[in-house]
C-alpha cells in the first residue's frame, strides 16, 4: 500500500511490514507491503512491483532475540526495474548467521522518487 507523504516539491512513499519464522526457517505470518521471502540463511527479501526510488531511510527490528542475534537495517537495490529490500539477521558474538525461530521482525522504509539535498 502506498502512503504518500508530501514535502516541498517531492513525494515520499512509506512502506512497512513484518514477518515471523518457524522452526523450518520458513517465513510465516507476513504482514504489510511487498512480497516477502527467505532467500538464504538469515536473509529475507521484500520485493516491490516497481522501482520505489531512492531509499531515504529504513529500519528493522526483532521482537525477541535468540542469543546474540540482531537484525540489520534494510538495504535497497533495484533488480530488473523493481526495488528489493534485503534484511539480514546477524550474530553479534561472531557466530555464524542463523535463521531465527519465532520472533517477529518489523521493518519500515521511506523512498523518494525526486530526492534532493
């Protein structure tokens, strides 16, 4: 869903969502914008149906941690004319990345098609 935030001569789009993972590392209980899928160990992508523009800001958080695991803020790339947000879970103790079992990950991002400084 598109939520335009009008600024001075530019339009910003706010998108957000969340998901949980199960014991089999599947992404479940998905809510919000874009198409969410697990693409690797500790890596989830949110794909939109078009180029959203420049990522102005993005944030991701995990409701309940499993050990030392945290989630990094989204990184946006444009692949084949559509924007893909990549959200990665890491282990701050230096252990190998792992899929989480159960905690809800919440994310949000603001994009701008006509970004200027």
